């Protein structure tokens, strides 16, 4: 039962990686990065654009899914 769950995690992870990467390389992603940098300079907060969260989450899900699939 772990293999189907692992495959689903890998698929969802790859989808999130694709969405995050396509957003990062677009004009909207560049604007979001610039807005986060300016806002962090103004108040010292720790903001990050949505595509960074998508990339990190997709990588974590893909690695976890591969781990489930390869675990015996």
C-alpha cells in the first residue's frame, strides 16, 4: 500500500515543481520577488514569494514519494 501513496506523492511533487518553476521564470514571478525584497528591506520581515514555497514543497513531496516507493 506504500507504493501507490509514494507514486501519488511523486506526481504531486512534480506538479508543484513545474508550477513553481513556471511562475519563477515569468514576469509575475520577477515582480513577486522584487516586492518581497522591498518589503523585507522596509520592515525586516521574512517574506518569500509563492513560487519559492511551491518549489520547496514540490521537492519535499517528490523526495518523500521516492523514499516510499524505494523502501522495502
